[in-house]
């Protein structure tokens, strides 16, 4: 189960980082997380 979480976190984080680069507003919400 731990392995699945480790894989899920980066999978969700990668698209978030890409979208934050496109819009600076996204980067602000990711910082809150």
C-alpha cells in the first residue's frame, strides 16, 4: 500500500507542477497544499 501512495503522489504532483508553470495562480494554491 505504501508503494501505491508513493507512486500516486508524484503522478498527481507532476501535472500540478506543469499547470502551475502555465498559470502563476495555480502555484499559489499548490503552496497552500
